């Protein structure tokens, strides 16, 4: 009997649940484990040095406990900064999330694109390089908002976003009436895509990285050699424990309020670790 490939989906908050959902839709027969570094949430407001050290420490602990076959860093802020360090220090294959600028440029008819992410993501050199490489002929309107991350988190806890506040945050994008496509450059934002669309003055194309990540992970999964019980007999019981688990780095009432939402993403068990 073969053991399923175990995929660890990691984010600072719960935005990575949008990536988890995309993986669950596309990839069958794998074991999905979610992990949130909520003790250091939000990443978008942290310094580069802090993030590089913090993500490395948390992933080191998670790798030891979970023993994943693939790690998905489901956070644009972290991915655009720490992937080189992670890949240099860990042997587990790592898939990162980058703003979906390339597909957005292909979809845009007017060549005017909105880039909606955290301040760290929209202003990072990595993001500018993506624009230069794949959307050099486009007018890219950048909007960085940490508040939207908080709104998405609150939405999962049952709080409806304020449409007026959403329109205020998005307002800079409407300066160019030619805008027809918006990149959701934070994994939190697909969780409130319907509300964001409702706050827009006209129909737009909204693009995120979920499907592309799922395709990449699927290809990586298929390239890995399936392990057998006889190869790693000690892992059988352990792997059952982590199926459908959501791991957090801080045990808070806010996390407990997430239980109903987590269950809709097939995360039925909470686990807490200290890093």
C-alpha cells in the first residue's frame, strides 16, 4: 500500500485557505495540511530581515513535525522575499506564490491592470521585475493594503465587509477608466473576491494564482516517488494524525472563532505549536 503525498500549505494567516481550496479541487489522493503563523500575523507589515528569519524558523519546526513531501508557501509577501533562503536551507520541494501578473496581462484588452496586494508585495523589486518581464506594455496601477488582509480574516470569522470601506480602499484603481483586469496579489483576497467585485463600479476580470499553483503542485506531485509502508513503517500512524489538520502558532480566541470556516475547507482538527 502506498502512502499519499503530504502537502503542507503555509501562510501567516488564513489567506492560504484559498490556495488549499484550489489544491483540493485539482489534486486527488493527497494529504493536505494547513499551517498559519498567526503569532506573527500580518507578514505584510514586517521587515524583510524579520520575515526571512521568522519563516525559516517556523518552517523548520513544521517540517520536523509534519514531514511534508511538498511545501506551498501560500503567501505573496513571503514568497516574493524568502523563497531563495527557504530553498537553500531545506530539501523539501517548495512552491511559492507570486502575483498573477503574467496571466492578467494576457487577459487584459485595454492594457490597464490593477495590482492589489499588501504594501510589501506591490512595492517589492521582485514584483516590479514581473511587471517588466510580462506586462511592460501595460499601465499597472498598484494598490497596497494591509487593511484588506484584516477584512478577509474578519470575513472568515463571520463579519461582513463594509462596502464603503472596500470602495475607499479600491478607489485609486478607478482613476483610469480603461482598467479591465485586477490581480489579487494576496492569497487572502480571493476569500472576499465577491465583495471586492461588488465594490467595483463596473465588471472587471479578477485574477489570482490559485489555479496556477495547483497545476504546479500537481506536476511536482506526479514527479515524486510514492513511498510505501514497508519503506517507512513508522510514518503510517503519524500521517493519519495530520489529515485535515490546521496548525497555528498561537492559541487565541480568534482562532477558535475560525472553526466553522475551517471546516468548510475540510480542516476539522486544530493543532497549536510554539515557535
